[in-house]
C-alpha cells in the first residue's frame, strides 16, 4: 500500500486531470463500446524518439484513461490538457482548427 502522502499526491493529480477533461468538454462515450464511465489509471510518460516530425528526443507526460466497461485505453498529453484554457474562439462550423485559422487571419 502506498504511503498516505503518495496517495494524496496521486489523488490531487487525478482530480486535476478529471477537472481538465471536464473543462475542455472531453465527454464523448467510449469509441469501442459506447459506455460513458472512465477512470484515470495512470500518468505514464511516452518517449518520443527523434526523427520525422519529432525534432529531438523527449519525454511526453500523458494521462492514461480507461473505459470501465471494455477497458479501452486512450492517452492525453498533459502539457495540453493541463494548460490554462485558451480564449474562446468563435465556432465557424468547420472545426476547431479552421476557427483558429479564421481568428488568426482576422
């Protein structure tokens, strides 16, 4: 069993991840089974190797999320997930990337 301090730190990080997912509207059901209950099951690092679009080797901290029904796993990059919310961008109906481009061009 983990010491109380470790459990408390883990709970704090888990709560921050859950709050960030909710704040960013990440609420779609599981893409495999359609269920809507998920758990944060860890924060593993993903090693990116230099080459292709990756310009240098680095470690990418992630949140590992699992569907409670089928166990489907997905990752979220913590650098993006935990950053402060960006200013609101008008939805043009063409997707978030198109909205960002439209805002940059304005």
